[in-house]
C-alpha cells in the first residue's frame, strides 16, 4: 500500500551526509564541556558514553608495518 504520496516539486531530497547535531552546535558544546570537566563526563549517544575495551592487544604478536614505518622496512641481504 502506498501512503504519503506527494508531487515531486514538494519533496526534499535526502541529505545523507548532513547531521542535525553538526548544525546545531552540539559538537562544539560537547568539546567545551570535555575540555573543562574531562572526556568521560559527556558524550554524544551511547558510543560517547561507553568505556574503552577491557582487553589489550598483545604487542609481541603485532605484524611489522613495513609499508608505513621506515624502521620496520624489511632488509634483504645477498
């Protein structure tokens, strides 16, 4: 069943890359509060209030970063 049909001239296109909280200044407000009171006091949505993971990656298992760090480039000797 089709509902809420309107002429094409009346419809507004969806703006997929624009968020309401960016235009209302909420991000600047959150930044100010976090600078003054600490980063854990205030956040945007559930993701902003969630603590970090309780686990740590084992650094001895880290893959060498041969394409992004000069000190980890593989050396070949013949």
